[in-house]
C-alpha cells in the first residue's frame, strides 16, 4: 500500500500551535517515526510535507498536490491540538465513509495509550477536501495539556497510528473519556467585532449569508480546536432551533 504522510505545519509561515511543547516538534517526531514503521512493514511512503511556502494556503496545497500526484492510497496528516491547557485527548477528522473507517481504527489504537477519546469528526479541513483518496487528519493530543504531555511518547504514538492503519495491534477495550470534566463547556471571549465562518476559507470566498457578524463578548463553546491557524468552535445556533453548528472564529478571540 502507498501512504502519503503529511507532517503538520513545519513550513514557515505555516507553523503549529504552541503549548508545553511545540506542535511542530511533536508532529515531526511522530511523523518521521510513522514513516519509518510503515516502510519497515513493507509499504511505500510519500512524504507530503513541503520545505517552503509563500503562505499557509500554499503550504496546504503543496501537501495535497503531492499526495494526488503520487496516487497514494491513504493520506495521513499528523497534528497536535491546543486550546486552554485543560482540554485534553485525541480526535481524528475524516469526511468520506472510507476515511471515517480508517479514522475509527486509528483513534481506537491511540486511546489505548491512555488519551481521552474525543471521537471521529467530520470537518471540511483543506487537506481533507482537496485529496483524491481517503484522507484523515489526526490530532494526536493537546500540546498545551499537562495531562496529555505527561503520557505522550512519540514512539508509542507512531506505533499506535501504524497499527490503526495496517493492523498488528493487540485487542483491548478503548477508554472513552468524552465526558471528562476538563473537556466540557468553555468560554471564548471575542475582543473585537469579527465574523463567524462555516469553514477556514477566506470570508471573501464564502456566501455572505453563511457569515455571521459577532459583537465583542463572552460566548460558550461546546467544542474547540486549533487548526489552520483558527479556533474552530461548535455551539448551539438559536436561529436554527438550537441545532449545533460549526463555525470558525477568524481571530480576535481568547479562551477564558
């Protein structure tokens, strides 16, 4: 099988989250080990991480273009999350049914290491929308969480991801900690009048009706993650019967 491995960020100005440890350092450690393990198991590996980029969008495009040009069978993007130092755990993003199956398998192996299970989530991230094969984005854990960093080990994380992709794991019951108190509702404070967006695309590229102006203030957040240099949030939209709606804060915010 041919895998496209994307070591998240690590390409200025596309840099990762900062926490107790730097996301760029963590993704590089896990990504390089994962590529070695897949090669040792007899698989072909394409490193999709760019060396230089003009901006973040160009960095992301280079990653997906390389995977598509090399016709990889599965695309895997490695990341670490950051929020407020309290939220912790692992989650995997996938859009297609095939991708979600792979994501479930990988997440099952990661939570065996002791990380809280934050689930498989369907979010239209750039690398998931623009790859032609099943693609997953792994948020291994939170780099600003002491709880996660205390148990994180790059070798074990890479092994877990490898097992989730190709098998060879020992069957155990995965722990589900989605209801852990540290992962419950938090508050984001908007410091400047800004927009809520349904994706990380630029506001100018999105339909005006999909944009919501939001005034400065404190707002409850049901789910949050740092990716593509935005805070993603999930909250109840009262205009749609309290149905949970995903939006992106386009900056001017802080976690309180």
